[in-house]
């Protein structure tokens, strides 16, 4: 008998918006950092921080596929998953797979570090991140060099992220990108759909995250 695959909602709108906004803003951070458009660089950095805080909170109160407890498996399971990357099998994954889940945590942690070193950085001329006075000149100089260094790591990890998606497409014939755009994936009808939370709740969480970032900038000396 032929298996019937039906479109199932996998990624909610907030996760997709978070992802594609992050892609746009990181691209802008790269250009603005290298070009020295630091005023816009910093503004865009605050937007990224609000998205990161939103993502962490959504990882606890959001839709099933956004939740850390839903997709974080043991690192051994993540490795086992990678060892099977060449095995052709139907894509029945609801959300991140065991290896992808760890990639999410690593990317979020790296981006937090990139933002906080940026907020403590200075350009030795006229621009200072909002936390640079708080940490003092020596730490600010150290944070600046870490900000430069970390961006290399961020680029490598993003490269690996895209390579993994291409590998899934070529080796396993799994299209991970379309669900990240449409939110839906074709799944065997018998599988239970993940629970989706309201986008209004997501908007409230993001609003509070943005207010927290604004308060941090306002409070910094
Ligand atoms: C600046 C570059 C990028 C960054 C920082 C980034 C970051 C992320 C993060 C944090 C996630 C986890 C989503 C979540 O659960 O919140 C993710 C997932 C994903 N990203 Fe990206 N991404 C980037 C570029 C791209 C590009 C260019 C593509 C498409 C070719 C892409 C396709 C995907 C897909 C398909 C997933 C879901 C993977 C899965 O099914 O488990 N990403 N990305
Ligand atoms: C994910 C977020 C961020 C990324 C990807 C990023 C990336 C970069 C890059 C690529 C540079 C240029 C480095 C070079 O010339 O080699 C830079 C410089 C800089 N960034 Fe960021 N940045 C981020 C967040 C921030 C934030 C939030 C702030 C402050 C609020 C900030 C403040 C600065 C400053 C002051 C410089 C100039 C440092 C110098 O002249 O040596 N960045 N950033």
C-alpha cells in the first residue's frame, strides 16, 4: 500500500521570522562592522539581542518544535545521527534532529557572546559599546579583540550549518529549507502534529525582550 503524506505544521511563524530576520541582521552586522558603520551596527546588534532573548524564552514556553526539552537529546545520540548521514530514509523528523539541536544551542551561545563582546567593545576613536565604560578600558580592549576573533568562529559555524543543510539535501534527499520557509512538511498521516503556541504570545515575549534590551542600554553608564 502506498504511504499517504500530508502537510504538517512543523515550524511556527515566530521561529521562521526569528530565523530569517537573524540571517538578514547577521549579514548586515558583517557589512556594517567591516565598513565601520558602527552607529547602525550597534542598533542592529540590539535588535539581534532582543531576538536572541526571545528565542531562549520561546525555547521554554513556545511551540513544541521550538522547545529545548523537545529537541535536545544526548550528545551520543547527536553523534549517532551524524554517523547515519549517508543513509537514505524518509524524512519523518518533527523539528530539529538530534545533531541539529546541539547546533542550535552552539549558535545561540556564540551569538550571545558576539553581542556581549560587541556591547563592551570600543573602536579606540569615538565609538563605545554601552557596557564598555562599565567594564573599564582594559576589559573593553580585550572584549574588542574577542569580538573580532569570535566573528571568525561565527562564520565557521554558519558555514557548517549551511553545509549540513546541503549535505542533507544531497545525501539524504531531505529538503530542510522549504519547511523553514512555509512552516510545513509532508509527513505520514498517522503521525501526531506538534502543538503550536499563539503568535500573540510570541509577540508579547518579543516585546518584553525588546524592553529589557532598551532598559539595559538606558541603564548602562
Ligand atoms: C547568518 C546565517 C544563519 C544563521 C545565524 C542561522 C541560524 C539558525 C538557527 C539559530 C537555527 C535554529 C532555529 C531555531 O530553532 O530557532 C537555524 C535553523 C535552520 N536554518 Fe539557519 N541560519 C543561517 C543561515 C541559513 C541559511 C542561509 C539557510 C538556508 C539555506 C538556513 C536554513 C536553516 C534551516 C533549514 C533550519 C532548520 C534546520 C532543521 O530542520 O533542523 N539557515 N538556523
Ligand atoms: C551578532 C552580532 C554582531 C556581529 C556578527 C558583529 C560583527 C562585527 C564585525 C565583523 C566587526 C568588524 C571586525 C573587523 O574589523 O574585523 C565588528 C566591529 C565592531 N562591533 Fe560588532 N558585531 C555584533 C554585535 C555588536 C554589538 C551588539 C555591538 C555594540 C552594541 C558591536 C560593536 C562593535 C564595535 C564598537 C566594533 C568596532 C571595533 C573596532 O573598531 O575594533 N557589535 N563587529
